């Protein structure tokens, strides 16, 4: 998705060609300047910024032609800890279905009949503490409908490293080196239990990796410089989760 309000720190990470970009955003690691370690900057977090249904044919599946009015999207983010114990964060937002679908026969150049819905207020999830959460988040998207509560499970794995040291001068833990540094890695796997309803429409799952770029490219030909944000695709919907300053 093209976006104008890209966080300046994300733009800097892109321009400096630092990979992963999140190592610069969250930890200030910049090998170009000889900065190879840094503490977590929890003033930044991952935000849900937009959603798009991939195919017009999904319209009838997502809410029976919308006889119930507004859609209610539930986005559940699953995490694993170093001990394999799982956790999750649920984020909810409403959406007018007319913001997602239109008569494609009337719009030239948009044959799939779906629109990108940019959230008016991006939804913060949490900061990406690499030591705590590892390399991978799993994202489940659903269109919620009231009904009988049921329990579901989701399995996932995440990679952890030991390139974290306590810096006495700073009085806090710092990450050393890009990504996993030179340390050995371990892979933890686990199953996470969560609640939903039997009437809720499951719109699929996708993985978001710490090493995935936040910003893919910048197009300076626009009057206002714009950039393409990395998206994740569940098969039914495409979701933008990007790193931004939260305070």
C-alpha cells in the first residue's frame, strides 16, 4: 500500500539500507555509523494501518451481503516466549463494507472490485521486543459475528537468539548486532488457545517476520513523497502492519 505518513525513522532505516530495518528503528543499530548495539526503544510499536479484501467474490462470505450493517474485524496477534509459552493480543475495529467493495464494472483499472481501507486511526499492537517475542508473529484476521463461543488453537514457531547483554553504563539490556548477531539460535514451537464464535468468519492467517522490511520503496515523483509499505496476505485479506512512533 502507498502511504504518505511514513515514520521518519522508518524512512531513515530504508535510506541507510539497514537490514533488518527494525534493528535501527527499535534498537538504533547502525553499522554505517559504527553503532552495533543499543537498548529497546519502546516509544515505537507495530500498528495496523490498512486492510483490503483480495477478491470481490469474498463479499458474500464476509457477512451475507452485509445484511447486518457494519463489519467488525478482529485481528489476533499470536506470540511465543523463550519457554514456548504462547500469548495473544486482540485488536478490533469496525468498517463500513462500502469502503471495501464496489461495482467493479463502473471503475476502470480496478477489476477486482475491492478497495484499500486505510484506518482513520492506526491501531497500536505493541513494540517488537526481539528478546521477548523472537522473530515471528502470527496474525489471524476474522470478521466477527455474535454466536456460541468456541475455543480454537493455533500452532506456530519463533526463532530466538542470545545476542542480548546487560550494559552496566546504561543500566539496561542491549541488543548486539543485526538480527541474530553471531549468537546461536533456538527455535521454539507451541500451540496457543483462543476464543471465537461459531458464526465468526475466519479470513485466514499470515506470518509477520521481524526481518521483513517495513518500507519497500519510496516514490519521490509524487508531490508528497510516498512509500510502499510491506503487507501480509492471509489469502482472503491483505493487511498492513507498520512500525511507527507511539509517543
